[in-house]
């Protein structure tokens, strides 16, 4: 320690001397004291900000972002745009409301009620309607239209679909009527009418895309990726929603699944779990749900009037099950919740195990027949959410092109409108023909063509319609790219369309721009970029939750498989090695049986924490079963993986076995995982028989 300190001091002295000789004065003691004073003064504020950010849920964070963004826009609009007294009063009220909403969302965090978002939406929508009614020029009226799609996205993320659609319909109706009855417009203006209709269509598109995105991600968030049953999070939500209906918990623990996996492999064990869960769901029907609590542990929640009825359901589950299991029953008390009931049922379950300690776990033919799965259900649907969104987006551009053809006279504008229609129709035809096989690059090519025609429309515009359509098109493209593409790709192609709009403005007629004013550009373009970032944030946040194991914080099966596919593609492209390690805890079943599931859960969490501390940030950890994990080590071969795992196992408190395999040229990921699984079980067979979870003799590299 002393040597290290001396070396550090010598290094510091040498650095200061070099700096002084080079003409850079060293830091004086007064500057050090000032720096410490600043850090001391800012420390509490920075700490409070960090604590506030950690308290945020997806809803509260989105609310805070939206409120802050609207506050900035309103303040900028107040400064740069002339206002009447009514418009000024409305915007000041909006500004105050947004600032209060921002502070409330940050302070409340996860406790922010949904009605707070409704109040904020209602206030902003009312301000937009007043601004459209009181606007003294066309630019001020059009500027506020570009905010409605942002409100639609927020409604789609934060509220139930039916409520979101009703609220958006009310907002669109009020703002459209306010724009059409604006007293500054002596006659009904077709520009305002078409701009309002097109903004309404883009808003509906944004709402439906947001609803579809959240619905799909929430389905993944609530479902166990292996068995298709509910996960812990979804089970708790089900109990909260049906708490007054007399619910009972049946805890199930599959007997002897570990030896079954050792004999037949994980693929056979996974099939057995899926088959068992499917048979149980067939038995209980609509009277309850089946959820996977752990590796071979399930929770069945059923509605029953008393314990006798609940145990009768348990008897039917045993008769239908393809594999023997131990079980316990407990009532869900209104003031204790699901976790307490599972703990009580766990005690009953282990009493059931002790009543027949010598029974041989076996798999036997089922006693009731299940309907055979329909092969058509295994095939992906012809049209997915991605292709439906692409068809809708291209259809809106076709509609705008047809409307432009009705009002343009210049040959260039006619040609551009025809190009819009043709490109849109070709995109729709391709999506209908290819269905779920539609390549992602095809839609990106369509975005580039749209950017080119948008540049032509704006540079040659004789009125405000092309600019309105271009800016609303920015928001439409932002919603689509944010939902279905990676962040880097989405931002790059969004900037392509934004650049096309900006370049078109450079070549546009100054007289037309003078009529419109700077408001639509200053508000519309930043709003489209903000919409893209918020869509990306919401999507990635929900996706992260859907792909994370709730117990350990590692990736679940769905998330790990997706990351592994990406790592395999990069390994083949760069020619670098990729090792996958399969890990399985030794005698984990005995640990749970002797000490309870809480001790087993603690062992899993501790192991994942140890691996995270001992691995690189680029390494990936996934939990694919109860005590079964996979670790991907990019850039490592089998020998390097063996060295890493031996070091980690030497530091572990609980015993586990592992086997590694390296990706081969032209090998599928499934084959790589199969070889790692075989290596794991070969390692298990070579290990001495373990007792409990004590450390074992180190294994030679496989």
C-alpha cells in the first residue's frame, strides 16, 4: 500500500512539474478549496435529482417529459409570436399548468395518479382550442395543430384503449371546430379544413400505433416465454383485479424434474412443462389462471367458495397432469395478497412432500384428452402489426397526394403528387403481398423516397399545404420508425426526412413563407424529433421490462435469445469468437426442499450479482429456467470461457456446474445452445456426487 501511494504521489508531482514547465500553471490550493465548496453546495441538489429520477415509473417519466416540453414550446411561442389578450391569457394558463404538472410528476413518481395525466391533457387541449380560435394569422393557427399527435401518443401509452380513443376524439373535434370558426377567417378556408383533417388522421394513426405497441409489449411483460402462462407480475395483477371473488392459491412443485432433465435433456423438460401447464389451464377454464412462479414451480389461482372446493380442483389437476407433482392450498386474504398466500401454500406443499417421501416421480399417460394443437396456430399471421402500420402510413401519403392533385396546377407539383400516389400504392401492394416477410429495408427505402418528394413539394409550394403535409408527415414517420426500428436507424432516417424539409424551405418562395410565418417550422420540426425520442424511450423501457427476469434481474429466455442472435450475427460478420456457457445449480432441489424457496431465490440472486461483478459489460446473462442460466461471452473461445467460469465458481457460495461451447462457422444458434447443454451434462457426470450446496472439486476445462 505504501509503495502504491508513493508511486501515486511521485506521478502527481511529476505531472504538475511537467505542466508548469509547459506553461500550464498547476492548480492552486484556492482553486481546490473552491472546487470542494462547489461540490459541497451542489451535492444535495444532485442527490435529490437522482433520487427523484429513480422514483419515476414509465407513466410519470413520460408525463414529466411531456409537461416540460409543452412548457418550453409555450414559452417560446409567447416570445416569438404576436398574441391577442385571450390567446396570451390561455397560453400563460397552459404554461403554469405544465410547470405544475412537471413538478407533480417528478415529486410523485410511481404514485402519480392517472387522473393527473387527464388533467394535464385536458388543460393542454383546451389551450390548443383557444389558441386556434383566437389566432390572428394562419401561421399561429397551424402551429398548434402539430401538437395534437403528441397528445395522441401520450394517450396511447398511458390509458386504456377505449378511454384513449374517446379522449382523442373529443380533442380532435374541439380543436377542429375551434379552427373552423376562427373569427379572423372571414370565409371557411380550405387550407385550414384540410390541415385539421390531416392532423386528425395523423393523430389517429399515432394513437393506434402507440396502442398496438404497448399492447404487444405488455403481453410479453405478463407472460412466461417458455410455457405461455402468466408470470409473477401478471399473477399479482390478476389477484388485485379479482380480490373480492374468493380466490385460492394452489402451489405446484413438479416432482423429480431435475433428474428428468438430466436423463432426457432440457428440451424434453421444457416440453413437459408446457404440456403440464396446458393441461391445467384446460381443467380450470375461465375460473382461474395458471402462472409460472419459478423453474418447476407453478401457481394456480382459482375461484372457489371454500377449501374443500379448492382441493377438489387440485384433484382434477392431478388427474390431468402428465407428470406427478406435490401441491399445497391456501386462501388469498384480502389484506395480505398473493405472496403471503403462496408462502402459506408452500408450507402445505412441503407437508405433502413429506407425507410420501419415497414416491417415485414419474411421467405417465394423461387421464383426460386434450385437443390437439391446430397447426395453423403455429404459423405466424400473414399481416403483423409492422405491415399494418406500414400500409396505414403509405395510405395516408396516398391520400395527401390525391388531395394535392385536386388543387395544384403547376406541372412539377402534379408530377410530385402522382409520384406520391404511385410510391404509396406500390408500398401498400408490397406489404399486402409479402405480409410478415416484408423486409425492413423496403420501408426505409419508402421513407427516403418520401423525403425526396417532400423536398420537391416544399421547394415548389405556392401555398401552405405542402409545408403542413410535410411537417405532419414528419410526425407520422417518427411514430413508425420509433416503434419498429433500432434507435440509431430510426434517428438517422428521421433526420433524412427533417433535412429534406429544411432543404425545401431554403428553396421555397419567400412570399409564401412570409404568409405562414416561422411558427409551424419552429414548433413542428422539434415536436417530431421529440415524438421520436419519447416513442423510443417508452418502447425500449417496456421491452426491457418484458425481457428481464423479475427475480434475478438477468435477461429472461426471450431477451437472451434475442441478444444471442445479435451477438452471433456480429461474430460471423467480424470473424471473432463467441462462447456460450450453460450453468446449472447442483442439488438446487434439495436446497429448496430443506430450506424453502426463499433460500433458493437468494442463492440465484447472489449468483447473478457475482457474475455481473466478475464479467464485462458486453457479456450477457440470461435465466432460462428455475436454476438454469446461459452466459454469452463475445470475443472468448472455449479456453477463455473455462478460465472465466473457474474463477467465478471459486468465489461462489453455492455450487453449480457449467459447460461451454464456441460458435462455429455457419452454425445455427440452436445448435450452439445444444452443444453447450451437452457440455454441461457431461461436466455433471464427471463431478463427484455433491451434498447440499457446498463447494465442490474444481472441474477440468471441458
